[in-house]
């Protein structure tokens, strides 16, 4: 393993990226908690690391967002299933480390991810910390983005969602000095019925270079009809991995900006 080959992925958005798979309600203590079940596809791997809340690298384990989305109960998200599938491809015979940078926070609107806002600035800070000392084929390879459920509630948010998302992409790329940084966004699987299709239409309608959309519609939801089940999170992680491998990953592990 060599540190200069760390392939870094930013995980951002709201609760379904932070992970609610396996969250159950404890009637005795009247609060939610994770059931502790880790699927085979989400098992830790010594070559898959995560940047913790103290900006230190450690072996990645579920729940990835436990110290980031700390005000909520965090469970299984798509990140580990994604990383294990990518590692199976890019790590085969190569000295590669995957670095996951969890940044998602549940219940957040895209306006809270605008440049200058705390969540956005913290994400950029974490991303920059993740690449300190990286060279020789390392660096940020993609942003995985799953957000929008909180923007389904009011028409005033719906009508500007596409514009805000495109501005988010532009700002992230500018602030990280990666003009062609791949963004893999997820089209919503759940949300307020009145406006969800309009948000999905905005997500699926973005045509910026190196922005691809994975459609989560139809994936199984928990009893709250909002959050993906553990099984669905594994499926989504594999879908995100396929999107990255098919669209952005070359055998030379080249930088996104070289394409």
C-alpha cells in the first residue's frame, strides 16, 4: 500500500447518503438506533479508509457517517458497498487505497449546501484535507451526491432546484480546482408525493459535463417510506460503483482532469 495512490471519494447530501439502513426504534429508550447488521458487501477492508470528523484517516466501517451526521442515528449507507465494488476492480493487482470522505447530513436542503454555508464549507475543508500530500495518481476521483428529499416540500424550492444543483457542481469544481471533477448524483427514490417527480426531473435533466445520474426509483424503502433499507443501500452502492467504473475509471487510474 502506498499513500500516494489514494483514490478519494466525497460522500455528500442528506440522510439516504448518510445511511439509515438498519435503523430501528427502541421502544424502551424511545429513540432510534442502528441494529448493527453489516451485509457482506459492506465489510471493512484494510485498503478502504475514511476521513473521520477529526480529519484523520482510519479503516472505514459502517456506519460511515456516525461522527458526521451525529445528531441522527446512522446506519448502512451506499458508501461501503460502493467502495468494495470499486476496490474489486481498481485494486486488483495494484497498490491502491480508497479514501471515503463522509460529509452528508440528514434533513438538509440544497440551499444549505450553497457556497458560504456551513455544510458546504465543511465539505470543501474535508475534501482539501483528504488530498494533502497526495500525488502520483491519487486525489479526488468523484463526488457521490444523494439529496433532494427536503426540497420536495415547497414549490419555491422545487422551481430553483436544478439551478441550485448546477451552481453547486460549478462551485465545488472551482473550489477544489478540479474543473472536470465527476459528480455522480442520485435521482430520488422517495419524497413528498406532490413535488418529487419535479425534483427527479430536475436531477435527471442536468446535462453538465462529467455529471451522471443514478436512478434510485423503485429501490425498497423502510417503513417510514423515506429511507432506503439496508438491502437497497447495497444495491445503490453497486449502482454508484457501476456509474463510476463505466464512466470515469480507466485502467491507468488517470486523474479526472486528464480526460
